[in-house]
């Protein structure tokens, strides 16, 4: 059957693309396009709101260097690496469309049921097909081109998308990946763009964009490298982006020991774990979850730990079971550090390592100190 929401997606594209065309020509990139920032006025007009993290760019060069910001599940990879282009907003628009069509939102742990990490592709068409729903080929083509991970394969401007919508030509195949052009780097200030109340809302309360779909859950915190103590997480972010998992693991250990004031000692105890700032712990976890596509991170490890514990108190048996699940044990023996798998294909929860233990001499699980510190970290409420 045909999905009745397809017409609403066409309406969304036809209303928001001219808005993006206008702000991009004015030298502004929104950087946080998502359903929560789209409202419908009583007359049916869609309005794009919340320009609090918008970025000004030089129109000729068409690129801007920015702090890492945006909402996980909507921001493209280049934006998570601190670069934004008009095409970055178009990617977020494409993700907004497929999430509204499928009614599938980012999970609380950062994983995404619309993304297949093995093939590195969005599987929204399969999700719709499993429900017996089909949308038109032209809409499929346009959305898939908006969702291209490689910037140069994506639509480059809102005008180009509008031309594609208006065209009655045969749907082309997506082009082969071309050589990436050089983009100049710019250092420019962030600006804030505010609408007056009259220009945004002429009614008492805005309506959700698609009232027939369940409202999305509260989105994760915006992806910025927040720290209560001024800690710099850019190095960790770069390691994770580049897939340098061992470097990222070691950097995580260094950072968390500094946060706990135990960098000279080299290991943690329960009291020092309790002193780690909440904001910083969330930032560390969010970085791991997002760049591993939900495979690694403290929150992922916590879910496994609580599943194993059930209603029991932590004990040596539960720690062994945890080690078996996350791949820290093999053949009934704990691995040495050099035996750890530093790759995204490792077991779910495999990284980061539990740095409260003395890796290098094996994982000493039979001492009560190690058991207590493992439980203290994974039972923090931040995850």
C-alpha cells in the first residue's frame, strides 16, 4: 500500500527547501534541523525555528569551521568533525524525513535501528517494506541522495533539490564517488538568528508536524564537547572519528584519571569514581556511543552489566560473566592488554576497557577492590 505520510513529506520538502535556500544564500547554516525544530502554523505553513547554533559562512567558499554541535541522529559526519556546509543541513533534512516516515527515533543508548553499521547504510526502505508500505521511486531517490555520507555525492544546495523535485526526467543512478575537492578553511564567528513571535507563531500553541505519528522521545543532549572543568575532548573525538580505537581507549583512561584526580596514581577507587563530574562522564560516553554506532561506551557496558546482575548483588561470578559477554575473557581466562581487539567489529561493550583494573598483568577480578570499582562506574546514573 502507499503510505499516506508520503504526501506530507513532499509538503515538508517543498516548504522547507525554499527556507534553506534563503538562509544559505544569506550565508547561514542552521546546523540543528530536526522534527522538534519544525512547527506547523494554523494555516498549514511550516516554520523552521531554533537558530541558536546556526553558523555564518562565507558564501563564495561555502564552508565553515565550527565547534562540534548538532543533535546525534540528525547531524552528518562532517558536522561532527567541526565542518559545516549547506549540504550538511540537507543531510539533516533527509534524516528528518525518513524518521517521520518510519516513526523510528534514536535509541536512548545512542544506537539507531535505521542504520546498518555492517553495510554503512540507512535501511529505512526495508523498514517501510517490512510494514507493507511503499513510497514513490522519485521520493526514494531524492531522500537517498540527501542521505549520502560522502559530502560530494549529496545534493550541494537546496536549489538543486528543488530542481530535482520539479523535474519530470527519468530518475538517474547515483553517480560514482568522485575525487573529493579541496575545501578552504575559514575561521568565522558564530551568529544567532532570532525570529520575532509574530514571524514564528500566530497561534497559542504549535502543533507537531505529523500528528498521526507518535512524538519522538526526548532527544539526547546536543553533541558538543561539554566539560565542567575545562577538559579538552577534541583529541579523543579525532581518534574515534578516525577509528583509532586503541589510541581512543588510552586517551579515555588518561582523561578519566585526570577528572578523578588520580592521574599520578594511575588507577581509580570508588571514592574517585564518585568525584568524576557528571557532564564530563556524559561527554565521554556520548563520544564512544556515537562514533561506534552504539557498539561501545559506558552506557552500553552498563546495560550489559545490569542484565547480568538481575536482582543479585555483584560478585566474582557476575564479573566473569560480564567479561565473557564483552570479550575480555577467552577460554575461561582473562586477556592481557595486547590481546584486546581494538576494532569496531569487537564484541558489543568491548571498549573502553575498565581502567580501574591493572591491565597488562591480566584483569584481577578476584579482589573486592576491582569488583567494587567496576560496579561503582557502571552504576553511575549518567548512563
